[in-house]
């Protein structure tokens, strides 16, 4: 599939394909953030997916498009946690064998959640590149279908259904703030939102360190970054040099990228729990961190932020909230 084939029609088809597996999540107004920013701020509650994160949409769309032969052979993927859990969940629901390759940086609670869903977990290496290489080796050796965490048209289209919902729920939304890592989520949202409302602003949020998409767009080509441990373990990590879709879409359609620090993310996690009564893991709280600590960024009057990823050890989250 060509990058130009990832369009509004493909995303609308995805919405139909995944409706039995992924739920339509609420767009909830935040009274606190709206007052703080003197704007209308809405939270897209992707934590309410069965797996606690938006990744369910893309994984479901891929597997709903597999042939009978592909389903019988099984699927394999590489993941920092939430994508693997989504693949495991959908595979378990559809009766498909799944293998998830992960690095040693992935938290134990995320590994346990994937194993609980019946997927085989393979731990290898200390970065996502090594885990991806292992997944591709397994796919070739066992004739299994490899599902990219982000650089796949059906993954991108599945994630893009979030923007369809946002603009159906609140047509006046003029700014969407989204997490930006490998770019599957941001690409899908940008394609759908810009097709429906060309003037809408898309802001991607990444970590100050290991922000592969940010560094690649700045350089005008895909560059390698060093992956480091982070409270936002879903955000850092490299983009493979053979990226076909997300780099091109992100550099064309994302209007601005904002970098947040570890401390800002932790603060946002604590804020989310105490003020919004919302459990967010590090990567999921990045958008909240951007609003809390970078409110000087130019935004419209009606802002939607993606709140996704509640897969955090609750003891860890409570420890962050200790005075």
C-alpha cells in the first residue's frame, strides 16, 4: 500500500472493521484544565479501552484484515507494552496465536498483562530495535504475520478512528494534542483530522531524550537515537531506517512537536490522579504534561488531548504522589 492510500476512506473503513473490538471512548471536558488555560479542554478517554490504551484500535484493524491462512499461522510483534497487550487481546478474542517480543526495559506489570492474555512473550536485548529484529526473525522462520507497532497502514488507520470520534463528538475542536513516538497514533489522527478540518492544529508530544520522530523530522531524514530507561517507557525508541509511512505523514501533517521532561511527566501523572481522578502511565500523561508546563504554545480555543495508557504499577504511581 502507498502512503497516499492512507486516507479518510481507509480510516472510515477501519471504524467499521473494529467496532466489535474497540469501544467508542468519551470526550470528557476537564473543568480544571479549562479553567487553568482559559480554554475548553477535553480529554479523549482511551484508557477506557479494554486494554487501557488506544493501541487496541490499530491491532484490531490489522487482524480484522488478515486472511484465513494468516490467522491460522499466527501473528508476531515487537512492543514496549501497550501494543503487545492489544495484539494479545485481539488474538485471544479471535483465536489467533500471538508472540510478543519485548526488550528488558519493559516494566514487569506490562509483561504480566500480555502473558495473562495467552500470548507468548520473548524478552531480548535492551532496546526496541533488537526486539523488532527478533520478531521479524520469528515471523520469517515460522511463517507468521508481523504486525508493526506503528508503521502499518491498518495500524495507522485504526488509530485514526480516534480523530473521527473526536470531531463527531465536538465538531468545534480546533487543536488535538497527541503522544508522538513511532508516529502511528499521530499519523492516523493527523490524516483524519486534516481531511475533515484542514485548519485544525495537530501537536505531537515527545520526551526530551530519545525522541526519534522529532530528531528525524528536524534532520529531514530518519536518524538513530539512543533508547534510555524512562517513566514514559512507551515514548522513547528508534524508528527503523526502512520506515515507509509514519515519518512521511508526520513531517507533512504535524504542525508542532513539544518535548516534555521526565519531571514534567511525573507531575502530570500526579495531577491526573489527584485532580482528574484518572490513572495514566508515563507515556499517557505526556499530553497532560504539555498543557501543564507548556501552555505558552499557541493553541486554539477548543482543545482535545489524548489520554491513553493506564498500565502502570499502582504502587509506583502512589509513590510518585507521596509529598
